C-alpha cells in the first residue's frame, strides 16, 4: 500500500486533504464499472432491496474492521503532535514517525477503498449513477456521515442527503470562487478522516481494538447515509421523469467476486 500512499501525494496530500479527491478520481470509475447488484440478488434471493443494502454494508464494515486490526499502529501523544505539525510533506520527520505516517495513510486508503466500493455497489443496487468526474454524491455521503462542521458546510452549499444534485448548467454559471469553495469539501473531508485516524491510534495497547471498532462504526455510518441518499436520489429521478420504464443505468457487467 506504500506505493499507493505515494501515488496519492504522500504526507503532504494527506495533511492538505487532497488525497481524498485523488482517490475518488482514481478508484470510483473502476468500482462503478465493476459493481453488479445481480451478484447479491443471486446470492441472497430471499432478501429485498433494502435488506440487500444492509447485507452489503455489514460485510463491508467487517472488512474495514479487519484492516484496522491488522494495522494496529500505537503512537504516543508527542508523536501525534509531531505528525499533525510536522514539516511540509513529512520531510524532516523522525524515521519512526514517518513510518507510522505511511502506515496510517495506507490504512486510510484501504478503508476508503472498501467504502467507495460499497457506495458503488449500493448505487448500482438502487440504480443511481455515479460520476467520478463530478463526485458530489461521494462528498455528500462522507460529509453527512462525519457530521458536525463538515455536514454544516455541505448543507450551506445546498448539498442534501437524497436531494437532487447541483445541475451541470448551474455549475457552469456560478462563480469560479463559489465552485472552488464547493470543491474544498472533498479536501476538508480528507483532513477530518486523517485527524480521526491519527487520534484513534494515540492510545498504546488499545490501538488495535480502537482501530477495528472505529473502522467498523465509521463504515456502517457511511453505508447507512449512502443507502438513504440513493433511495432519495432514485425517488427524485423517477419523480422528475428523467427515465422511462427501463433501468436507470446501462446493462451491468459480469458479476464480481464477493466483498
């Protein structure tokens, strides 16, 4: 995972939060193209759509918890401070702290991969298309899953769970400065994820348990918000008459392996 950590921009990109947008650009299109709800429908034929969504969320949360248990980086308070206030791009950090930074960054990437795949699977399940070039759905889901100031900022820009996305025509006419502010949400989410990930490993001995439980809970939160969002988006799309009686999305590809 170290190579991908470097591909995302290394510690500098993690401190700025840019890694999050970078990962969306890199991974979402692939996950969306490979997602296939038929796999889950065939495996669990007696479950309805909402029950299948809960199954997908639960499986993903378990995988995310396993990643936290495998990482188990223990850090002292001084090391946490050094990470958060360290030199630009991580240059000049002591070797042990730089290694911890790469380990934490690698874990964040792995967990976010799981969550993006889950979101793509849920989008296909509810027949709501995702766009890697305009990841407003992703920003909304993560912002409201994190809550607090991030959710408030998203709400200030009219981003609502289950609501209609900002129309392309509107995005073309709003000022560049406003658009830049909207795009900052992705970076802010990236910073918040990093901060929470560092703090959860600041308790020696308990770091493995804390890492596992945090990954599980946060992934369940992302999944539940994603489910609510896609149900609302699907209903909005159908109400607007943007589709006929056929499926909202193109024919799905061949089934992919289980989560």
